[in-house]
């Protein structure tokens, strides 16, 4: 017996598959890594000299890379090599003492990345499913999340660049802005999707470290973190925009954020005036008030 359909009836179109997958994480798995890292950094720096601290940091970085590589986790291996590559290269080509002096700056980036990851994973389940089912709601939610992370990264970066007790710490403050943005954007994507971007960013990072760190030292390692975080943010933002058709921010807002980030870069230059911080804050407030989306009607 053949199945027949009534004329004029059409199948109801259901929601399209999500172009961005999502996953649910418990609070413990989200917050435990950065809390343990923070406790470990505090314990390691208590009573240790720069030489011993550099050796400890180099061993921890090598262990993190080796464990991730042995498990076949490409993205995690790139992440571990990105965060610990500067310490390893400084220990091998310069001195363990210089690597120990760089550990405070590198540890700040590690803790910042884990805190941003924890916040991004908590918001991911409420934003990612909208990409396939309610694209108009996804655009508003995605841009609101990106705006919040960008403002937090700018605030933290400006604080480190202005109040940081160490020149290396002031430089890595610049990396807080792209780090915050790439964290909220990257955790909307599947791990397999971002492998190419992470491999490209790691290649850039290793090239900078191998070319300039043996001669110029830890300052180049700090700026290499800034450049790599910027490459990660740009690559992941382009990938999300290509898959969903939604840019992380409107062009004018993105330009305002980038201008504020450049002012933070000026704060890291030696002998720069303190008024740059005030001008950056004023510019950020004015740009945010001018480019803030207003409700229609």
C-alpha cells in the first residue's frame, strides 16, 4: 500500500541546526582551573628566588605541553605552548633568573585567560543555541556579551598598564583586551573548528620568540603574548562572522574599542605622561555613550 499525501499540504520547516554547538559545564569544572592556578602561583612565588622560580615555571610549562601532546589534544597543546613558550625560551636561551622575572607577567595572562574562560562558558549555553534557531536574538545577545567582555578587558588592561609595578606586567596588560574578546568568541566554537587558528597563532608566537627573545629578552616575550592574542581574536572573530553572518561588534564600536586599546599601548611606553590614562578613559566613555545601540520606537 502506497502512502499518499493530501494535495496542497507541505512539511513544516523546523528550526535549522545550530551552526555553533554548545555544551553544559558544571560550576566546579568551570572555576576550578583558574582557582587552582591562582593558588599555585601564590604558593610558588612564596620564598623562591628568580632562578628557582624560573626553573619551576619552565618545568611546569614543559609538563603542560607534554601532557596535552601525549593525549593528542591539538588545541590544548597549542594553548599550553602559547602560555608557557616565553618561559621555556627564556630559560633555555637567556637564564632561569630572567624566566623567573617573566613568570609574574606570564602568570597574569594565564589567570586572566582562565577567568575569562570561566565567564564565557557560563554564558555560552544561553547564547550559542540562538545562532541556528533565533538568529535575530543571537546577534543582540552575542554583541552584548562581546561588548561586556571588551569593556572588562579594557578596564583590566588600563589598570595593569598604569598601576603595574613591573614593565613586563604593564606590557601584558595590553593583551587583556584581545584575550577577553577571543575568550568569549572562541568558546562559542567547537575545538576542531579553531585548530587551524590556534596552530597559526602558535606559529607566529614561536617565530617571534625564536627570532628576538635570545637577543632582546623578556620584553619581546611579553609583546609576543600581545601579538598572539590579537591574532587569535581576529581569526576567531572572522570565523564566527563567516559561520553566522554576525560580526562581534558594529564597525564604529569596534573602532572605538581599538582606539582605547591603542591608548593603553601608549601607557606602556617609558616616560609617557599620566594624562594618557585619563584621555583613554574619557575617550572610552564618550565612544561608548555615542555608539551605544538605542532602542527603536
